[in-house]
């Protein structure tokens, strides 16, 4: 094994031993500062400490697990039962958790730092954003064990949310709502000193990309995925496959050159939902970063829209985005400059999904193969249509 692979393997082994200890001798979570090893160790005392801060008479008397699922985290819905003081305070009854109970989830969300970043987003940034997105109630993370939990608003209960996936057909109105949300997000700290001061913990996307490449050997796995997809992506692009990685590296430069703002950074259709009133909302902030706005806009449109709709609508949607951003942030963005970087950032959207389809053996499948294939087909078509290789390497 290389030194990089050895580091990942040793971390996985250490975490595996820790998880085994936790299962043999589970420790109940009772205090706010406790980091639960899994939702199985949660207690009414812990829920009280987490949810009733500021309401000393309120108590969580009991709770019910309403269901769950697994992915990069384990996700669970809970129904909390309060005493009268809790009900009078109108404390949230339905909550949603994202936790890291096993080796698989800790290597994704813990080792890579994404669970900690998401928790800080909900604690430090989300309260200041006027966008459609869940609120967070509590976050906890242990740097040694890599255990962690984020307690969030259950938007299915509070907002009538309907979650999207790769089979969701995104209409023009939905796409317009998506670019409006992204423009408001990016405008909030556009070229702001907060990115280097208050929120300096936010990784620059270029650094995030380079760290992932170094830790997880993503150049290798991205190339492997493209070879696997050779029959399903444009032949013209496959003839230039050797140019994809150098161009992807070159496309990262804009995130250091600026102007920078807040990025969600993983805006594929599975991270969007429809509010009960019809507007689009954005969740799953574990890849939150700072960088150039074009990252999110390119990725969102290429991953959400059918190939035909993207071709027909992308220029108008980009123009709408730029208008909203300009009005909200008080800036002017040259349309030729914007179009070039919109084209170039398709390469980073492609990278996100090639390394989802093919990845290190130390990481589990984060999406189904069918979803990864569908995303790569859409995004590779955009890379080819827009000649993203040329846009990324243009002087």
C-alpha cells in the first residue's frame, strides 16, 4: 500500500476497534456534551439537555423512533413527548438526526470532516440565511472516535417537504426556483471578509478538491469510472479522456482567484426538496465550502435537468441567476466571464460523480450505481456540449 492508502486503512482499523468497544459496552448519552455512539444510546435526559435549553422547566418525557435510512450518515426521525412546560414553549416535537454509528459512516462523515462542517453550518451560518433550508437544533462531534450527530428540523413534518431524486422531473419553474435560491445563498457573503475571519473554517473548494484527490486518490478512480462509462458518454469526450483530469485541476483555480462566496457544493437533485407551497429547498450541507458561485450553478443544472432541457434552458437560467445575484449582492458580473466559468465548472460536477461510481475499497457505495450512471451521463453530455475542457484551460 502507498502511504496514503496506509493512513486510510489504519484509521479504518482504529475506528473499527472503537465501534466494537462501543457495541460491547454502550454508554448512555445523558448530558448535552455527550457525543452518542449511535441513536440506540439516546435517553430522555439527553433529549432534554439538547432541546430544552432556555426553558428550565421543560422536559422530554419520552421519545419514539419513527423510521430511518442509511447513506453517508444514518438518518432517523424521532417524535418527542414533552411535559406541559415543553408544550407551552412550543418546542419541536418532530426532529431528524444524522449520525455516525459505524465504520462506514465514520470514514465518510468523520474522517473526511463533512459531518463536523455540516454541524458548524447549521450552528453558525444557517440562522443568518433567508433561504429555504432546514434549521439545526444541536451538533456534536468527537475527533478521536469520529462519532457525531446533528439534530435537525424534520421538514417533512414542518414544511410538507417532498424530496427529489434522480427520477424527479425538474420543470422550468422548479429550475428557476433553484437558481433563485443559489443566488440568494451566494449573495449572502459575496466577497465578504467573513469568509477569512468569522467563517475561516470553511474550506476553499480548491483545497477541498485537492485534499480529496490526495486522501482518496480520486484521479485514479475518476479515470476508472470514465472507462467504465465509455459506451454511455459522448464518444468525442472519450477520445479526449486523457485531458479530463488536467482540465479538472485547472478549473479549480477560480476558487482561489475569486470572488468567493458560500457554496453548498453538492447540489445534485437528491439534495433538493419541494416545499409544500411549491418552492425548492436545499438540504444536506456536509460539503459546504467557500469558492466561486459557478461551482454550484453548473452542478445544479447539469445534474437536475434532462440533457434536452439543460440545452434549451441553461443560458436563460444563468441569466436569471446573474440578475438575482447582482441585485442581492450589489455587484456586476460580466456575462462572458460567467459563461466561461459555468462551462468549466461542469468538470467538477463530473468529478463528484465519477468518484461516487468508482472509489476506494475503504469507502462504501454512497449512491446506487444506477443513480451514479444517470448523473454521469447527464453531466458528461454537458461537458461535451459546452467544451468544458477548453473553458477550463483557456488563458
